[in-house]
C-alpha cells in the first residue's frame, strides 16, 4: 500500500502531539496525587481548599 509522504508526516506529527499531551496529563495528575497525599499526611482535609487570607484575632475585653 502506498501512502503520500505528506500524509505520513502529518500522521506522525499528530501522534507525537498526542503522546506529548498524554505525558503532560500524566505528569499533572501525578503532581496532584502527591500534593493530595501530602495534605492527607499532615491531617489537613483533602476535599476543601485552605483559605490564604490571614485570620484576624480581636482581643477580648
């Protein structure tokens, strides 16, 4: 079977982009799993996002 060289090059580039996207997705998921495991180990709940706002404490009179 004969395939046009431009078609084969296009298919090869498409496959390369798919493999790069899959590797990026795997890397992001692995980082998220690590971060989640780290929060769980410190006793912080994993389902809620911690507030980044400083807490103001008002002294009692």
